[in-house]
C-alpha cells in the first residue's frame, strides 16, 4: 500500500526531523507539569499540617480549612506565626476582603473570617486604642461584622451592605462592593445585620476610590458626631516636596502602609522624584492640608506630599522662614506618612504663589492616626510656648 501523495506533500521531511523538533517542547511541557504537581502537592501538605494544628487549637473543621487555605501560600513557619497571632491574621484577612470584587463572595468571606476570629478567642475589636486613648466605644460593631447603610431622609433609596474593617474614636472604615449613591458629607444610618449593636448615625467622609472598595465614615460613638468641615486646622510652616502620583511612588506608599520602613533615598530612585515640586504646608488637619505652591496646579490635581518622621522638624505656628525639613532631606531621612492629596480650591497668594486647599485621598486608619498625632504634637508644643513664662532679663 503506497502512501498518498497529499500526505507526502503535507510532511515532506523524514519523520525523525519532526520528532527531533518536537521532543524539546515535549520535555519542557512534562517538566512544567511535574513542577506544577510538586507545588500543588506541597501546598496541600502545608494546608493539611496547618489544618491539623488549627483543630488542635480548638477550631472547628470549617474554620480550620478556611484559615489553612488563606495562610498556606507562604512558608510553614510564616503560616504558624499567623495562626498564633490574631492581630496579624486579622490584618491579612482584611487585605484579602478588600481584594474581593463580588458581593456574594465578600459576604461569604466576611462571615467565615468573623467565625474564625470568634473561635480563636472572642471577637477581635477593630478599635485602634492609640487614637481612642483606651476608651471603649459603646455600641461599636465588631471586625468583619456586616452592616447596612441607608439614608433616613430617603426611604426609597437603595441600601448599601458593607463589612467593618477598622474603627477609631472618630471614623469607621468599611469594605463594600456596592456602588456609592451618596455624595460626601451625607448623614447616613448604620444598622448591623444582627440585633446588636443598635443603629447609629454616621457621616460619609470619603467615597471609595475607583477600583477600590474602602469607605470612610465619621461616627459619634465616642461623643458628638464629628463634622469634618469644622475639623481644627493647625497653622504650621513645613517646607517639603510634592511628588507625582506615579505607580512606583504608590507602591512605596503601600509598603509604608504595611509597616515597612521607608527612607527618602528610596523615593529619590523613583520616577516621581524627577517631577517633584517644592510646596509649603501652611495648615494641617487629620483631613487635609493648606498648601502654598509655586508651580501650576488646577482643581482636581492629585500628588503625594512627604511628611518625614521627625518630631523636632515641624515648624511651630507662626514661625517665619524655612522649617528645615527640605534641608534635612538626606538619604537616611525616614518618612512617617506619604499621603495622596487632591486640590479642592485655589486662590492667589503673596509673591505670586498659589494658596491651595487639599484633602487627603484614600487615607487608611494608620495614616490618619499618624497625621492626627502630628497635629496634636504641634498643638501641644504651641501651647507650651504660649503659656511659658518670659525669660529673665
């Protein structure tokens, strides 16, 4: 039986030529499959070990499976540290919840996370005691507790569901995948999915950024409801730099948010440092800054402002001249906060400079606490200078 002509034309070369050409790719495919199987079996082994240890700690099988799936991606040593450190585990679960973009998946994740933390020794309070001065907030929701936001003045308006990720003495941070139907400064009502705590009033401070799901609300659980329009603005004079809102600078800001040490030397290696501009902070509050700028800006512009970690450097109220921050920007200068600000108003100032009012964008709890601490220190230092007796002679 002869070979058909069309088959000879389709494969004109000898068979061994095709086999020699295909064999390297076949071996590469087999090697990748074996490596993937090894990684899969190794992860399953880690999950099994973590699940057994979690059940020995008293967790239910469902919670043990959940936590083993969440922390088994790293090494076994790191997973054990997370398993025995509730605060670290809670931070990891909060970050995982923020990355979920589907409502039903977020609801299931929050419910399992709340059950896990409850089984690990009671509900872990999301209250940051550094900003509350160890005061308890009556009726404060628990971490990962589901809440419903509604507008009491519009009964027919849609109800937004979210999950608590942090709360301090003034603000409440939630994660919600729903679209925000309200403008800022709108008074809303918070109702927990369960019977406790009782409904309470909040004010919408920051709408979620595009692509993010974090909402910031002001509550009155520790006293009067905070009105951000009347937030105290401390007069200062701080000479610093404004950096372009580039991706590399934003990545360094995320590392600073996670608690990593950030030095000015690392910022100088980014593309945002090339487009830096000198700005002077003339007033500061936990919600925004008043800037004096000498470069062209328009309402809506966004950029990063450097706040170095040096309690002695900030200028006192009314101090003339440079505060020394710009001169002290060495390679080893540590940065305390790198907030993203947005210009909201502009007016002409002295010397041809522009006076700009800017608000903080997408500020997390740790960043807001750091800025509030800076405001308190400057205010206390000013009061000490005002009340200090005059020098003799």
